């Protein structure tokens, strides 16, 4: 078990995600497992993975170091890069996410990244109308007419739609891919709460092509 600083680098555009771990190999496996299952907690990185594919990313060890200086060394490597080429959601490194406070500007950027840009009520109604019935290019292919649409993946960590378990954070994640983006809703202590949060999001945003867990 080796402790140190690592990065996940996009070989196509050179953007990087920099992190720390007391067990680098285990952390590497967890990153790529979540990315493959489309439930990574970092929306920037997940979107890029979905766009470029697994082969575009390379895991690199930047430095081995002692546990008590992990955060200091992670901050050093983050500071070597401009924010534009980092997938990291924050630039101030901490030992843990617990108790971490974002600036208002930072929260707005993260919120925009995770849920995509918001549209007016009028625009949503037009979008909904254009996607309904025969106007939908997937008409005749959605729901029961398409046995593979919106089905749970074999071996999924949750029985609910839009929910997966993060063993790293020991939380249930509510998230799903939509129109080329990864929509992250939140982390929850209980699986059913994550499922309800997913349903609430789908209903609120009138995503008629998504199945609900509860009717």
C-alpha cells in the first residue's frame, strides 16, 4: 500500500484531475470503476470520460509521500496548473470534504456544472411539447416498445433508477446521463432517499424519457 499524489490525465486535451490517497492503487481502481458506471462524484471528469472514452485517460503517480503531508503536496501540484486545465472542482486542497465551505462563486460554478444550465418555464414547456407523442424522434422506441431503454444494468449496485452506491464515500449517489451531460443530484445516507431525489428531479424538470422509481 503506497501513499502519495496522483493525477488522471486526458491525453487528448492534457486536462488533469489531481488527487491524494493513502492507497493509490485502490483509489485508481475506484476512480475508473465509478467512471465506467457513470456515477463519479466529479461531474467535470465524468463528462469528459463519457465524451472521450476510457482509452483517452491515463493514471499517473506524481509523487510518493508520507500521509501527514499529503494535502500540502497535493496543493503544491494543483498550484502548478491553471484552473482551466484541471478537472478538480476545488483548488483549495483539504484533508476531507467534511466541513468544507465553498465561496458563493465556487458554489455557482459547481452548481452549473452538475445540473447544467437552467431554462425558462416557457422554454421547458416548448421542449416538453416537442418531445411528446409523435413529435419525439424516439416515438415508438420509448418505454415498453424498447425492452433495452432505461433498463437497469446487470450487476448494478442499486435496484432503483438513477441510483448507485459509492463505497469510497459510503453514500448512495443520485445521478444519471442526459443529453450528453452527467446530471448529479446528490449524495444520501439511504438508498430510498436517493431514489426519491432522482424521481423529484425527473418530475420537476419534466424529463419524460426517464422512468420513475415510484408512481
